[in-house]
């Protein structure tokens, strides 16, 4: 975890109103929105000081708000790694005690949520009598279940009482398990999470006026929501959680227990139950792995990149070679994010024209959904076109090929492009497994060749493996990285190696599954063994989505490089040829537990080879790749954290993967 982050304080300023003296408290750590307010020990101590002052003076009301664009992001995660059960319990007790003091103040309290409010920040607001929300706030929610935890400062108890069981389950459990979905202002109002949505221009002033009116009229005690349906709501939610995490993550189940308990417990009993659960879960493997993964993905990833100091080139025009599904998705992304002219070509001119029409149709869909203005859609639609032949790429600053996954075809494309584009134009491949170095062989300028491996579906998966060859120069690499950033993607810098990171790890896993099938196991058994990793999709479904031909091509590429670790599979070959293999279930087949253990050992071994080969420098980068590109869960820490926690790494590689590094 990063150290030296700014310390959050609660700043008290009195305000004289027609109803008397009101306390305006601002949560602020002195930094801009990029470093949100968090609640560590110093912040909680600051809140205690403010509460001491509020309880000793002639105050008529309290308004608490945040710094520009941020209310508060909750607990400081930097304090969680390696925490003991005792420390975890003490943290829960401290939050309950302080927020409980806010709730018990003898005058009206109002939380003016002016910006992002997550976790403990939102729980603080729940302890106030009234909540106002700025209409432009888009980041509201409880991400704790996503991090292997649950809202532990009263959230599981107060939220059901406020909004009912169904809405509470949605906000605390369902949304985090949907890639940490957050709530916007209009939805928060509809759910009853906030009382008023106000425009941001005079937000604090209008919130203060609402507080003054509450002081003048006297607050009417609000009746708790009817929780008679809580058992039925929780029962249905458990089934959804089973589908999402397959029983592998304890946090969502514990959160549901706490929500259900809120219907019968006093608030003090609910606080105690949260403290018990926090002391159990926070020091546990799943929460510790999730906190590690969050730190890697959100804070460390950009620092892990071994980027040279060079200025990125200007990209004013882009080309995409190919007009298939992947090429069309990439062209759409480049057009929307870079807002520069994009040209596509294909050996089939009609296919290229159809791809352009598909892009324009997607723009129209975005307008209908309110995610794009009509004017912007018309502009973008006017600067994308289908070209005829490689001459169409003249004047491009970057050309990305997304043609058939065969080395000879891709080399031919690059050789033809070199006769058309300027020497400094980037030639980029989206290959999933082939040698980027080999694509540049024989070119006059191999130094401007790089890889940008996107993942399907392009609009959903955030990872891009940014591939550097030995010939790639600094300007090309930095430009490719900058384009990745501008596309809203998360880059991981990888050296040129067969299948890079994600496909190499997934294919190694697949070899275990195929060998199990060929040893008499069923698809149901191999799926169950893999789902114990906590992955979101059974391998059989992923294979159907990717396509057996693509999967077998990657396997063949890896077999050519590492035949001992990647044996060819008759089963996958048959599926790639459109045949269903003749698989016979046998009594001596491996058990689900045995298959799962073999998967773990294979993944540990391949991660070791990736690190020793220098494909990436750290185990954290492998985890980032699997989380962002393959949906591996935070509560496993990607995978290497889990392998280290369970001792598999030590058994396979001789030491924890975290200790292997080429950096």
C-alpha cells in the first residue's frame, strides 16, 4: 500500500442562521479529487474532536459535506493488510462509536453529499437525519463485498431500515458483484437512499436551507421500512450469489445474514454482529487478497510499467485493417475515444462498408441511450469510412491490424503498409498469441512495430497487453501506451512471448481440463473444478464464446514453443473441427478436487515461467492481467496471491511467486 497519502480531517465552521448557530463540517484531506477523503485513525480522531465540540456548545444543527467532487470514499485500505482480528474488531467498534455519536446528536443533522460517497462515507451519511445529493454525482455505493468485506460501520443495519430489504440487498450485495456497479443520483432518490437531489451550483446553500427548515419545523421521526419480506429476499439473493461466486467468497453470504438480522436486532445488537463478522473476515485470505488486488489495479499498476522517458507521438488519423467483429469493435473504440478520422479496409469491400454502417448504428444506439449527443454522433459518423486497398492508409499515424490470426497474413499486411505510410507511423497488431517480433522481420522500420492485445468484448474488458519487441523504439512504445490510456483501457507492459500473459495462463489451465476430459471426466466436473477459482464463467461457456478454433490455435502456438507444458489435445482439435469428441466417462477418472488441485499447480508453474522468462516483471502484473482481462476475482487476488496464501507456489516454485521478480 502507498504511504504518505494526505490525511483526512473534519473541519468545523460555525454558521449563523435564522434558526440559530449551525455547524458546517467539511471533510477534506487537502488534495484534489484524485485523492479522495478516506477514514483512517487520524480522520476518526478528527471527527471525535469535532463531536466533542458539538456536544459542548449551543448548536442547533449539523451539516456535513465533502471537498469538491468528493464526499468520502470510506475506510483507508492502507491500514488493512496483515490486520489482526483484534485490530479489525477495534476498527469496527471505533466507527460504530463515532458514527453513533453523530446519530445521537440532540439536533437535526444533514449529510450534503456533494460528490463520490462510497462505503464508510455513505455510512456516515446514513447516520444523519437527512441526506441531500448533488445531481451530478455518479459514484455512490457500497463496494465492500467486491473487496471481500461488507459495510461494517452500520451499513448492513441502517440501510435495510431506511430503504427496505430488496433495495438494501441490491446496493450492498448485487451491485458489487456486478463489477462493482455504482449508483447515480436519480436512482439513489428513487430507492430512498437520499431525501433530496439538488443542482450542484448552489448545493451547499440549498442543503443548509433544508436543514434550517428542519430545525424550525422539528424533525418527525421516520418509521423503519417494512422488513417482513426480508427472509424471502435474502433466500433469492443467496441463489444469485451462488451463481456469481459459487460458494467461494464468504463476504456476500455474511452480508446477507447481517441484512436479514437487521429485521429483528436492535441497532446495538446489529453493530455487535458487524464487529464479530469484521473480526472474522477482514484478516481472512479472501479480504486480504481483495485488498491486495485493489491496490495493484487501482494504485500500483501504472507504476509497475517499465516505460522509457519519451514523448508520445501525435495521433491524428487511424487505420484498422480488417472488418470482422473484433476489428469493428476496435474501430468503434478508436473513433469514440480519440475522435480522429478512422479508415477500415477488408479484402471484401462490402464487408468493410457493412462494418462502417455497423459503427454508425452503434453510435445511434448510444444516442438513444443518452450516452452520446446527436451532434457528436453525426460528427463521429462523418469521419469513419471504408477504404479500398492499402493506399487508404496514407496519412495515418497509427494502423492496427486485426486480420486472420496467421503470421504470414499479418506479415504481408505490414509489408504492404510500409510502402504507404510514413516511417514514424505505428504498425500495431492485435494478435492474441503470435510473435510480434516475427511480424516486423524484414521491414525497413521494425522499430515502429508493437502489439496492443485487446480482449473480447472490447467495450467491457479493460485490459490491453502492450507488447514491446526487442526492436520497438521508445517513442513507439510510449505512444502505444498513451493510446491505450486515451482509449480508457488499463495497460500492462509485456515482452514479446508466445500468448503473452492472459492466454498463456488460460491455455495452461485448459490443458489440465482437456486432459481430465480425456481421462474420463465430464464437462460438468471440469467446469466445477475451475469454478472453485471464483471465476465468473465456466470454462465450457468461455470456450464456446471464444471459439474452439481460436483456442486450439493458441494451444498450437504454445505447443510449438513449450511442448512439454502445452501438449496438443485431441479433444480440442475435434471441437475446433466442428466435431463433438467421443468422450467416455470412466470410474477411475480424477475427482473434482484433484482436477482443481492440478489447475492450481499448473497455474503456479506457468506463472513461475512467465516471471523467469521476463514476460512481466512482477507477480502483481500477472494478477492485474487476469483480473482485467479474464475476470479473475479480487477475492483471489487475481491468482498468485491465492497460490502464495495456500502454499501451492512454495510447493511448485520453491518460494512464493511474489518473491520472483525480474525488476
